[in-house]
């Protein structure tokens, strides 16, 4: 007979993991400002709080900023990193390994060390408090280059040889071999980059000087429970968190296996 | 001629990444050291002050206590998250059914942001008063960090467990080895690389703890949760002392490098 305690413990841990999200949803969906949670379940559920929050102007702006920040960054990182990864994986040129190593070495630098000088660079470019300043510095993503390079290196040589015999140049190889064959890894990586940016905090916090440049995480951090009801606060939290949770639930098998095999995603 | 064309193509493919890294990684890396040697203030004049920022930080009680606070956080957070992640990975291995569901639930916090975690737990912990007690605030922050992050470490360790030689485990079982003996002598050696990776990644991350501190405590109460990363932000954006903020950033950088190298050596020495 199998003992039951591992399953019991695992269930308890799972409850602790998702408990705060359940509480958040319940409070966001509770009618009025009924202080029922955590002592009593609400008698009915309503979308009033979420709709009220969604109809405020600055909240809409934060959401739009977050979508722009996450989507544009994901696309731009995939494009730039896959181009570089292709030549790192498939071409020979002087200084290739040194260059790759110096790109990877930047992963060891805490972002806090680069915070002040990055802001000076942004200010010199005249990008303070703009989308350029928000997005472009975060596109230098060594993890993406590394992951794609490993993947492209593992592709069979025959495919590239056959294309070369057919007279395909580098652009043809990149567009009609590398990109299509990399589709699974590009999709996973794209989701990771999307989530990193959606959840990113420090850089948007220091770049955004005005309320209209804030992202959801930055906006959420400025909200104090004093200024709005706990139901409204939890509604903002819900709208900040639910897209990530949904993306994750839909794609969890892909994402978790990528983490297990490569350790990326952090 | 073809060689020239060839090099040009390589350059074009590399160009976006090269420009991005040059402008927003390598230049700031130099800039961090450069700024830390000046008394740069926004809008004002600045001059080169040599190692003065570093020398005054060495006497600065706020900075020194932020070092101690950060070490305290690391000392609570890293064992906590490694034990929780290893425990859940082993449980996940021991329960043969519902794995997908359990894994999804356990990993869910990792998909959201530290800011959201901080806001939720600030509210959940409110009745306990932990965030107002200097002695409880670091453990509370560590619990929130571990709650958010353990799913990632768990996945890495779970993959490591599945790579453990199944026949050895089976043989040990047949020979009557206890659960602990099987863990200690068969599983743990196989898990070493994964465990090492997790410990390094989590230690380096713990030294940079910021988001939860910003959202939940603002460094308080009475600087009990004022960490190094928070000090970089505070010196830069509250005191506008960019030179010192950059110097603290460089110190954090040095610490992170030192820690990863030390852990690497410790790992290599004990096979």
C-alpha cells in the first residue's frame, strides 16, 4: 500500500502557493466594500470593482504601457537575438568566441550596478520618460542569444549544406531555414521575454517620471490601501496578475520543460 | 572580394545586438565605475573625486548596516528556498498522479511579479504585524521571496531527480536501504549539479533583493530591511547622490562576483 502523506503534503503546499491568488480574486469580486475576506465568503460575486478600476484613465494608460513594453520588447529581442545567434552558431569569424563570452559575461552583472549609468545614457540620448528609454535598453538580452545559439547549433548540418548547394545566401538561410526551424524555441522564449517585461519593475520605475509613462507594476506599487478600497486594490492586482497566470496555465508544459532542460527563464 | 562580402554580412547580422550591448551593457559597466569616482548630481556640476565615495561609504553607518541586512536576508532566504524547493521536488517525485496539476499550482507564483507578490502578502501579513517588527521583517520578506520563487528551483531539482540512475535507486531499495540512505547516497550525488546551480542562482538573486522591499517595507522599520539594492535606489533617487549610488552598485557587483567564484570553488573542491 502506498502511503498517503506525500500527496497530503503536496496538496497543502499547492494550497499555500495559490491561496493568495484565490483570496485576491475573491476580494476583487466581492460586492461593495464588504470586509468579508478572510473571515467569511462573500454571498455573491460581482465585476463592479474591476469595471470601476478599468474605467479610470491612468489605469488604462498603465495597462496600455505594459502591453507595449512587453509585446514590442518580445518581438525585438527575438529578431535581434536570433540574427546574432545564427552567425554565432553557423559562421566562422575572427573574435567570435571572445565576443560571445563578453556578451554572456554581462549576465553576471547585477542590474543595480548599471542603474545610474544607464539613466545617464538615456538622459544623454534625450530618452528620459519616453517609450524609447523604457524599451530599448532592455533589449540587450544575453540569455536569448545563448538559448537560440544552442538551438541553432544543434540543427542538422545537412539542412544548411543542402541550402548552400542550392545557392542560398545568409539571408535566405536565416529567413527560410533558421526562423521556421526555431519556431518552437522562439515561441517559448517570446513568452518568457513577454513575462519578464510584464513583471519588470526597477527599470520602468526609474524611467517613468510622469504617471502617463508608468507600467502596471509601477502603478500598483504606488497604490496605498488608504487611497482606495481593498477591493479596488485587489482588482488592480488581479488585472496585473491574471494575464501572466493565464499565459502560464495555457503554456505551462512548454515553459516548464524549457526551464527543466536549459535552466533559462530567470 | 567574397571574403569582404562575407564579413560584411556577419557584421550586419550582429549589428543590432552589438549596438544594444555596447550602449546599454558595456558602456554602463564602464560608466558605473566612472560615476562612482565622481560627485555627480543631477543637473549640477561634477568633478572627479577619486576613491572618495568608497572611502566615505566605508565609514557610512547606513551603508554598513545595509551590508549586514543583506547578509541576514541571504542567510534566511537561501536555505529556506532550497529546502522548500527540494522538498516539493521530492514530493512531486513520490506522488505518481496529478503531477501536471500540482506542478502548475506550485509554479503559479513564479509566473507573476514580485510587486504583485509584495502587494498580496503585505495585505495577508497585515494582521500579524510582522512587517512592523525589526526582528520579523527579514524572515517575512524571505518567506514572500521564497513563495514567489521556489517553483523555478523546484523544476530544476525535479529534472535532476529524474536524471538520477533509476537502477541504482532500485538496487538500493532491494538491498534494504532506508529512505534517508537512498536520498543521501544515491539521489543527492546525482542532484549535485542541479543543487549547485540552484544555490548559486538563488544566492546571487538574494543579494539583489529589491522589489519586495520597495513594496512591502520601504526599507523599514528603522532600516531593518534596508538592503544593498535598496540603498542604490535610495541614495540615487532620494538623496540624488549619484556617485555614492554608483559606488554601492559597484560594491554589489563585486560581492556577486566574489560569491559566485567562491561557490564555484567550494563546489569543485568537494566532489
